[in-house]
C-alpha cells in the first residue's frame, strides 16, 4: 500500500480564496479587524470582507507604500489591519514602510501577499513574487507563514488576528489540492509531520507541500522512505523538527516556489548546520520565469514531484557512509 | 502642565525650547539644529494651546495625536514633550547617547509616549491619515497633527497620502509643512523645488493655508481654521526660517545637520535670553 494514500489531494480552492473567506470570518468575530486594499480586492479576495464591512474597508488605490503606512496608522490607533495586494507589489513597494512603520516599532499589522510564486502563470514575471519570503524574513519580529491549502490559510488568518505583531501570510492565485482535514491541528511555529519516513526528509511550504507528498509516494514505490514536513511557518523556524529530521533521516530536500537563494532553504540549511549537519538539496526558482499556464510554468522551472524525487536520491547518495 | 493661549507666555516657552535644542545638540555633538529651530512655534502652539492631550494620561484614547514626520528635528519634539511633562527635562542632554530615551530620531521603543517612530522621510502623512481613519471609525473627534519638512515632501509617498486624505475626507488630519526652504544639500529651489507649494496641496484637494510659521497669532489662527474645516483635511504651509532664533544659524544650509561647538552654544544661548 502506498504511504501517501492517506492524502487524496482532492482539488481545493486557491489560498487567496481561503484568505478572503477567513478574513470575513474573523471580521465577524472581531470588530477591530479592518482591511486595506490597493485596487486588487477582486483578485486578493478581500472583496468578501469589503462587501460585508464597507466602513472597515480602506481603499488606497494603486499606491502600496501609502497603503502599508495607512495600515500602520490604523494599527497605532488600535485596529487590526489586514493589508493585502499581490505579494510582489505589497512586499517590494511597501517594504520600507513595513520596516520603518511596522517591524521597527512593533506595530500590529498583517500583510497578506496573494499571487505569490510563479504559478500565477500567464501574467508573467512582473507579477510573480519570488522574493517575498526573503523580504518578510528580513523584518525582525515578523511571523512569516506560507500555508499549503484552505485549512492552513484559515488557521494562519485566525492566528494572525489574535497575535500582536507583524505577520506576513503568503498566498497563491492557483487552486491547490486539499492537504488538511477541516479539523486538522495547525500550530503556527511548528512544522506539521504529514508523512513519517526514515531515509530522507522532504521540507516544503505552500503549493510545494502537495508536490512533496506526490514525491514521497513515488519514492515509496522505489523502496525509499521519505518523511514529509509542512513548514507553513518560515519564521520563526521550527528548528527542533529539522534537527530531529536531520538526525533520524540523515538527508533533506527543501522544495519551495521561491528564489532558491533566499527562501526557506537557506533557513533550513542554517538550522541543520547548527544542530545536526546533513546533506541538503534545494528545489526552488533560480531566476525570473515567464508567461505560461499555471500548471506549465512550474514544470518548466523545476517545481515538480519528479524534481523532488531526483533531489531526494541525490541527497541520500551524499550521506556519509 | 499649565496650558496657555497667551502669546507672550508662548514666546517665552519657545525661547526655552530653543535653548534646550541648542544645549542638547551641542552636548550630543551631532544632530539637526536648523530644522528643529524652524518648527518651534508650531510645536509649542500645538502642545501648549491647541491639542487636547494630557501628559499624565499619555494613552488617553480621545487625545489628539502628533507625529513629527521630519524625525531628524527630534530635539524640538523632545524639548516640548519634556517641558509638558511627558518625559524628564534633566535627561535631554543624553540626546543621541547609547541607551538614552532621546534617540537620534524618535523611537517609540525608547520613548513610548511618542505616537510614532519616524526618521525615514515621507511616511508620517500616511500614518496620520491611518490614525485619522481609525479615530473616525471609533466615533472620536480627536485630531491628528503631523509636521513635515519641505525637502521631505519630495518623497512620492507624501502625494499618495495627499490623494488618500482628501478622497477620504479626513478633516480630522492637519499637515503642517515647515517651509524653511533649505534641505541637507542646499536650498530646496536648487535641489528639487517644491514651489508652488500651496497650489500643489490645493490641487490635491486639501484646504490650504499659508502663514508665517513664527508668528504665534498666525499659527494659532491657522489651527483654529483647520479645526473648523469640514470635509477636507488641512495643510498649513508655514513659512519659516531654518535656524530661527540664532543669528548665525538662520537661513544657512550649513546648519541643517551640524552641531554647534561649545563656543557656538554659548554664543547662541546669549541670543536666547
């Protein structure tokens, strides 16, 4: 029996859709939740919130730097702002404001990037965010979350609402498979063990979690036992889970829809080097991608279960005898 | 603190604040005297006469807010807040020293009675408008004041925020441009001129006033008019003199970001008695 049969990977909604639903939900419970948008609410799905709570919705127009600082001002006066745009716009154009007006004074603002990674497809590289985790990770005190499906996104939004401080939630445009049951326990800051394994550990976030499950299934067919960890929280990093994985499986693969130079992979390498050195292979984006279908672009740029399988074998081969 | 509307008392307080500024920056051996001195009457009028605030209750939800967007003028804000009773006067001379509550630029981590950490130019208007939005949402009639440098408003974010403020009718927000005509590298007109300044703000939908920013009566009258203006935010273009009050610093770009020597401190203080 295949190890991965417990995951049917049924078609699910996009994590941006999950964000929109979850934001409206938390807003019903907490009157301090407000939203800031830069003319993309119909794409970020903040539109659900905006329609239900028009007086708590602040349309900032196409001016992301101002939007982030408007959100900071709202937070300074006691609100819980969710500030959202395409990840590439809000993180690149709003970064300085996230640094000076949110992270540095520890202001209670939540930034939600949608359309992250290269799986947005047709719109191409100017709209693709492949550096947002590096930017968010460079904000001291921030919690950085990249959920894999609807349930994980909802958990992230709910946690962010209750947590005082800066939070970045990374979501995607494309529909992603269902990983978690509706009642699954997702603890921000703790990696989720999705599949046990002894030969190699596959570490991923966002849409690459499903690819790792598929890779584990393929590896199982070849007699290789792969552990799969969902690292939905990039920061703070669950170093204990990594140390344990490195010790118990002796090799790791990190797979992410992000620049390979500056995403989860480098953080994993730092933690593994510190606690239990082991060979690690890295799957990620090397440079700016191109237009194509949401399914086709990740294939061309190396983000598939087949790439993970090959990397896992390479990592295992590098284990010291 | 004892609030006052008496111009003579406010003039005396302004002089005291200028003395603090000179002494603090002299002691620190670095800092920005010119743009601190040019904003004195604006801050003194706000804190002693115009704003609803209580130093004994600094987080009072219904308070008016003040943001020094031109954060490099921190000495004027520290001196004013200290004299109001928010923070110790006797520590003013620790300005810019390690561990001081009086950091080089306003820093809420060290001085929590501040409304915002500033220093990276161009951001305070957005913060003020965000606060103004939240206050309206809460049904509070509090006002938000923010002071900008004229060089600072070269930043594009200011104009993003200016559009936002008028579009959202944030009449509880008042921007004050400390129009002292000088920035770090020289005269504003020689760097990237912001004139015609009042026309710019008017065209962005702001109720706009032009005043002499050192004339206490004009400063007060402008804040009264701003508070009485409905449906739009107000921008006060305050024509000021960089280095105001110290003859050798006045209107001289050199004094943007240079500290006076001990001898210059003494000379300056003689003019501020």
